[in-house]
C-alpha cells in the first residue's frame, strides 16, 4: 500500500507559523464584512460553475482533503487532511482509501459517516435516486467506478484505471462532501454542511449571511462570529464602499489591474495582492450552428485575436499568455513561452494572422460587401463585458459584425451548457491546476462544461494516457503536446490568463490568496479581526 498521511499535530503546527499574520495572537469574535458582485445562482457548490457561489459558501462545507489554506500554490504536495485523517493507494493507483474523522456532525446535528461520502459521489455519478439539476464537474469523475463504505469511519474510491492525480480533484473547493439526509433541492436554498460557518439567509440582490458553527469539529475554529456578503452590482459603488471602510474585504479577485491603482491611491494602507487566478478569457463558438460548423470560419476567428491588445487594455501588459493550462511560474502544468510560441495562432505577428484570416473568409464568400452578422453572448458582469467589446472590434477585421448579448449570472452557465448561443466571450476558471481537471471538464466529448461541443476521440485517448502516468515530468511533456493540439484545433481559443487582486484592510488577519486557483482558498476558518 502506498500511504500518504499528515497528522493533525503537523497541521496545527504549520498553522502557527503560516498565513498572512496567522501567529499566536488570534482574536475571536467579530463579523467579517465582504461585498459580493452579484446574487449567486444557488448555494449548492457541486451544482454550480461560478466563483459567485463557491467563495461565499465554501466555509459551509468540508472536503475529505483540501489544499493548505496558507500555501499559495496548489499542488499534490500541498494537500492536507480535512474530513479524512489519512489516505492510502493500492499499488496500481486504482483504489484510494480514506480513514475518516470521528465525532463530526452536520449543522443539523446528525453524525457524519462514510455513507455521506458515498452519497456525495453517487450524486456526482448520477447513481442516486435524487438527481442534481446541474452537474458541471461530472467529467472530473469519469474514471470513478464507485465509492464503497468499508465501515462507518472508512470509505474507498474504486477507479477504472490508474489515476495518481485523482486526489487533487478531491482537494478542490468544488469537491465538498454533502449529507445523505438532505435533498439536492434544499442544498440549493439552505445548504447543510460540516464546516466552520452555518448558512443563515440569502436575500436576492441584498446579502448572504453566515454564522459561526459553535460545534465545529476543529478546536478553536472559526475565529469569526460570522460573515456577511453584501451584494453590490456596480463596480464603482462597491470599491468606493471598501475604500470608505464599509467592508473589510473585496470580493474574491474582483479588483482589475487598472482599478487597483485607484484603490491604492485612495486607501494606501489596504493590503492588495495581485495574483494569477487560473481563470482564462476565451472565445467559444457553437460548432453545431451554421455557419460555425465550418472549421475554416472558426480558424479565421481564432486568427483575428490580438492577444497583446487584450493584455494592454485590460491588464496594462501584466496578464499572462498561455494555452489551456496556466503557464509557469504561477501555474504547474502550462506550456512555457518558448513552447507556446511554436503553436499555430500564437505568433505575435497579428497583421499576418489577420491577413490569413481574411483570405479564409474571402474563400468562403465573405468580404467588405458581404459581412457575417452574429451575436456575441457574454455574462453581464464587467469582467466578461469588457473583453467581449474588444472581441467584437477584432471580429470586424475579418468581415464579421457582432452585436453584444448580455446574460445574467443565474442564466449564463446554463445557457452555454445547452449550446443556446452562436459566439461567446467566456471566462473559464479551473478548480484545480491539474490536467485531469482541465481536459476532462472543458474538452472531453460530452462534458457539460465543454461549451463548444469540441470532440476529438483520438486526443481523448491521450487525456487518459497522461492521467495514468506516475512519472510527472514525462506527464508534463505529453500535457504540452495535448494543449498545443487543443489550441491548433481551435477547441476553445485562449485569449489571456487573467490577473486580479483581492484587497483587505490591515486588521484582517490569517488570509492567504492562492496563485493558481481562486476556488480553493475561501474556507476562512483561520481568518480573524485585529480590531
């Protein structure tokens, strides 16, 4: 057996010396006040595909394992226990067994057991009697055959083929454990977890409130009495409110690079950390709708993208160019610049790329006097709308006239999942910086999150091949080959990888911002207020 174990003693000691100000002087009490950019579509993390749900609701839940909340870069080496105390692989990496923590209770007082672990993954595999309304990360677990209850305190995951990085998926904020006794419908409106904070209420377009779980299984946590998220849709209004001291923190990675300057000028004592988020801005094209079923049109659209212009306008040159996976130094798996530059479509010679794109369009009968009219759909928040406007300008260069179509957050992911769009400007956040998450979720045939309908069965065999590899250096080389092919196929042309900031006032302690996923650092059980 290959055993991976980290005792709670080690975790506790690490917590004393890590984190932003997490030392021996923590204070209990106080309500952490954060603004939110919009109303979450629901409170059910496993059914949603947005930071709008995950960030406020992550503290309601626990995972089996999690990424260390005070180590900024998520990797296999930063995974620590949560509801599991230890775990072990069999020699073939096809069975992963977890020993579970005893004495843990759900927020309604019922006991947590291995059966809850099984129920959670039966939901994700569509094996449960009650079905999820949405299942955006079902593709993550395509290799999972079943979860068995070995005893009340032990559960085993049985895989169809070896997958050494499977545990990385379980550590994501997107992989909480749900209770057997609470139906999915209630988890959307009043989620029950085992985590440090209990859900209190959601009022549409007003607020989301959470209170301290006084019976939390982790001793002396959380420090806060509660967290209140106030929903403010207008960017200027919410950032001015933070500057004025009405909020302790901004929303997760809400501050753009241009806006960061204003905040620092008006609130010079505020702590603002600019990080890559592992969220890419990308072009999605519905391959099932004519004329976009023609690969030549899709190729022309990919070629007209001027990534430098996006970077200069949106990020003042500080955003990151890459393929599907976030490149180093912030990412673990992405193609480095010298590899990326060899990929078709990533040449910095935009004029030549556009000349080639116009030639393609002219060969299809389009030109100055016969232009293609389309709608570019995007989510109705600034981080989507702003790049969508730039994309529309770039499409004009190749005889495509586009009209902006904005879609509210509650409808956006469902709309593109059912392919109810022509062309879209999308932001794709990766819940785990690992190829298994990226390839299966966003590019596998039939995945709910494969919004373009891209399907390359030969390439999918390589998805499986890299997933089974134990030599991580050799795996990385194959991952680069796969990523390059995805870009050359125009599967979901990546425009840029984004950088954004989160800001908080100096009295907020114990918070660490992640560098390669904005979805995994919002448990907030270690955060405290030094007031």
